[in-house]
């Protein structure tokens, strides 16, 4: 499986508060570990399919990571709140 971090993901992380940045990186690392080792996805990860190939992982109630999962490629697109994810999906 291949993982790619898009420039939009990097830009969105820069806008987050410092403590949220670390949490987003930790959540992304957990997701990569689970998907790359073909492990069972546990419920605490907050994985949810949104539409088509778009998925999200939640960290807590506020921070979400949006990614596109197509076959063996996972593209991290955005880190933000519910409204950020909703706005991004409307544009794409």
C-alpha cells in the first residue's frame, strides 16, 4: 500500500493549533500502521466512509483527517473540523 500526503494536507495542518498538529500526526500514523499491516480496523479509530473514495478518521470530536482511498493508494487531503471537510467535499 502506498501513502501520499497532498500539499492541501500540509497547508491544513499548518493552520491548526500546536497541540492539534501532534494529534493529527499521531492519528495519521495509526491509520497508516493499521492499513499497511492489513490489521483489523478498530472502532476507536473513528474511520468512516463519506462518499465514493473519500474517507475520514476522527481524532476526538473536533479534528478530522480526510483522505481518498483508491485500491492500494491512500492520499491524505485535509486535516480540520467538520465544516472544513464538508467544504472540501463540496468543491471536489
